[in-house]
C-alpha cells in the first residue's frame, strides 16, 4: 500500500539533489535526457570503500536501462575512483535490484531487520547489504554489457 499524496516525481529530485560533502553525484543521461542518478558516498577513503545508491525514472523501471547504468557506474567507481569495495543497500522487497546486483557480481553480506523507514510504503523495512570487491570485478555478464555500450564520463 502506498502512502496517500506521495509524489514520486518530487521525491526523486529531492533525493538526487540533497547535498552532502562526502557524496559524489552522478546524473545519468540517455541521448541528452536525464534518466536517473547515482550517489557515491566516500565512506572510508583509507580502505577505499564507498556506498552507492541510485535509481532511474519510474517509467524506465523494468526496461533494462538500470542494468546498463549500474555497469557503467560500477566501472567508473573501480577504474576512475580507484575503490577496493563497493557497498550497496537494498530494501528486501526490491527483487529487481537484488537480481541486478547478483548479476553484476555483488554478494549478499547481511540483512538488517526493520532497518529503515520507507517513505513510499509508510512502513519499516528490512534492508539487505551487498558488497562487490575490486578483485571480483568484472564478471562475464558485466564484460558483455560494457562491450556493447557506448558511454563517457563528463565532469562538471
């Protein structure tokens, strides 16, 4: 059940544009149109570990664009930011994201019960924590995606 008066179009920009000193933001574009975002929180620079979160526009969920975006973001984090580990948290009911992370090579490292409040459902939810190490990257699935994808990194 969704919370009444919840506006996804207002929620995503608010989440994407929140300012934090330790967060690097990536805006994802397809043919010059914004399609999503990714936050990379530089959680532990000496250990070269970061935490990522992100999303695509609601109308693009299930289209496969998230697979391409995730592979490009992970490639950027390992190759350009020189991280050793990427951490990611996912609500336990988000089966699409869980499948995506597994395909890319992430390992489920644990679950925290009723760990966060979900503004969309208005309930406390369990959160799965995933991790991917540099030495585990890239797997065959990611290699195939990156080989057939044209992308570039533009910094502002």
